[in-house]
């Protein structure tokens, strides 16, 4: 049977690259090729930019209210097509249908709804200066590039497109080459909703296509989600033409559990923060610091729940709550980290191996893994694994755990569990992290700004803050009197 070939999406329609050069996309749950995708070659790239310029001329001239109405239609279409889109995300990522059907499309649509609602509220101000005055306008930047990671492909495309388009910009989006389909479906939906041609183009390919976007002199901004190492390259490339950047990068976040915490809730958080989306979430709380008093009870129940409640298998099976890792290479990387954990002296108390579930024997699964007796210097504790590997560490007191939690070059997220309200805020205020939770973990509503401290990123996504990152201020001074001049 011949495979379906997907093309690039340019100017409101699919466009052939003319050469038929494609790459393969693998279903992580089966190891089989799902479909092929045409690579964005020079013709496609040129067409993408020419189209984006035309799109900008139309879109940026519309009133914000008009843009808002069109984007709201896209939101309705996304919700109507939730199940079809969620199934695409499962096919591409290997994550459970149980998650994708209630999270991925929903949170993508929410972001577009949120920014569509805010679009008409974008305003400048005016200030008298004697008899003269000046006023400001918040104007769009122009063509923005979006470059996505593979863990939440459609959601990432929505989170980037939403503020960009709401503010009157256009976007050329490059999804991860491992998960290229969701962004194409989003582009189709935008077109159906009435978004003008060229406002959201999708170019396909690997890092080389990404690098081209970051160097292009007609692109005003790059919003990037991916690894820290790639982020530094993207930022360096963007600097050559002084592009604005938003960087959503990796993390190695602390989850701190004090003796007085509700232990069941804390265990729920630790499991969510390590095993949801089989551990492939940037904000994961992979360094679980447990105060010594609660530690024996915590570990016993944590291991019990991990052994009894995880259902690994075909991600489309409704009972599955733990899916496949994105690729064989990534599975190997995660297994190598597990070996390092063992050889560096951590104690394996759950998982630690690949899984071959009966209904998906060829998928790239790794069992939910828990290490105890971890120390701060171990590679599993220091480095982002991006898989289901939890490191449990113990601590005595607050000052100690704060210092250890912050002892990393990353600063994406942090969580604290305690019943002591003042301690909760005191500790969180000292966390060097951009996304923090108290007695919760992982929730990220569109209203809440997200982004990293330190090497975990620059700028924010979501939240009204983000409007500033997709507009630039023009200040206009207006003379009301005769101009004084020495000449
Ligand atoms: P990656 O850095 O390998 O790739 C991300 C994207 O960048 C892909 O589309 C890739 O093709 C592209 N790319 C690669 N080289 C490039 C270059 N030189 N120039 C421009 N683009 C280039 O990351 P990944 O493996 O796809 O994703 C996993 C990483 O993403 C993890 O580190 C994770 O923490 C991070 N992540 C962060 C967030 C966040 O919001 N902070 C969200 C999701 C994922």
C-alpha cells in the first residue's frame, strides 16, 4: 500500500515542492512509517515568504475586532474537530488518547480564544507635553517564525500562532519533523475559518529549515520551543538580523514535598510531573525532594501506585494512560540515562527497562522508573532526560532544599507541597523558576504566563504579558505650536 504524502501549506493551500523529496514519519507506538512529508525546498521557502508578505498586508489592515471574530471561528472548528485532531496527535507522538482527547486540542483552542478575546483591547496611550502631546501605537512586528518541538505539536502551534495572529502578525510555522501533521491541520482550520491566505504558512523539514527561518532577514521574530542547545543556536542566528526571540526550552524542575504535605496529593503530583505524557513534558518535576519525616510513607505509596495504576499499551486504547516515547533513538537515550543512574549508585525501585505491551509490542515504551538514594551530582538528577524517570532525593530543612533546588542552570518550573501557607509562598518566592505551583503540578491555563528563568528560556507564552512580545511601540510626537528653532 502506498503511503500518503503531505505537502507544505502555503497561501491557504497545499503546495507541492516540485521535486517530491520527502521524509518519513514514524508512529512511535508501532515503529511503522505512518506517512511521508514533502521537504520545504527553496521554491517552497520563497513561496512561504512571498505569501506571508501578502498575508500581512491584508491581516494587519483588518480591525482587531475583525481578526478576533475570525480567530473565534477557528476556535469553534478546533473544538468541533477535537477527536480527529487528537487522534492525529496520538498517531504522531505516541501519547495516550486518554490525554490527547481532553488536553492537546482543548488547550490549543483555549489559547486562541484567549488571545482573540484580548486582540481588540490592545491600545496605546497619550501623554500631554505642554501644549504638545505624544501618543503610542502598538503595531504588529510583521512576519514571525514559529518553530515547534514534538511533545505537544498542535498545542505548541496554537500557543505560538494565537498571540502572533491576534496582534496582526503573520506566522511561518515549522513543526518538528517527528510530528508534522497537527500544524497542517491547524493551517487548514485557519483557512476554513476565514484567516486570509498567507497568514499562517507551514513549512516542513528538520533543523535546516528551522535554521533558514532564524536567519531570514524578512522575518521579525522567532518563537522557539525545543532543547536548550538548539535554543542557543536559534538565538545566535536570530541575532544576526536582530530578531525578537521567545525561547521555551528545557527544564530539570524541583518538586519539594514537606513533612506536613497531604501525601496522596503529593504523590499524585510526583506521578503527574514524571509520568504524564510518558515523561515528555518540559516542566516536569523530575527532582522530587522529600522531607525525611514523610519519606518512608511517600516512597511506599508512590511505588505501589506506580506498579498498580499505570496502564501502558496501544495509545489509542481508551484504557491506556501511559504511551510510547517519540522515537527509538529517544527510547535508547532514556534507557542509557537509567543505566547511568544505576552505575552512579542510585537505587532503582520501579521500572528501569523497556516495555513491550501485548497490544503494541513494537512501540518505543520505557517503564515508569523511580530512583531513590539519589544525590545532586548524578547525571539523572542534573540533566533533562525527557522521559519517565523520577529521581527522589531527601532533605532535612527548608534552607537546604531551597539552595539545592536552585542549584541548576535551568529554571523552568518548580512545585511545593505543604499545608503551611506562609512556608508555601516563602519557598516558592525563592525558587529561580518561571512557572510555579503550590499544592498542584502541571496546570497551565491560557491566562497564566509560562516561560523559563536562567537557561530555560526568554520571554513568555500565554497570559496578557505575551501581547507585548508580538507588538512594537511606535511613539508619535505631535507639535501643536510653532516649532522653536535656533536656525
Ligand atoms: P529540538 O531542540 O531538538 O527541536 C525543536 C525544533 O527545532 C524542531 O522543530 C527542530 O527541527 C528545530 N531545529 C533543530 N535545529 C535547529 C536549528 N539549528 N535552528 C532552528 N531550528 C532547529 O527539541 P525537541 O527534541 O523537538 O523537543 C524536546 C525539547 O523541547 C526538550 O528539551 C523540552 O524540554 C523542550 N520543550 C520546552 C517547552 C517549553 O515550553 N519550555 C515545551 C515543550 C518542549
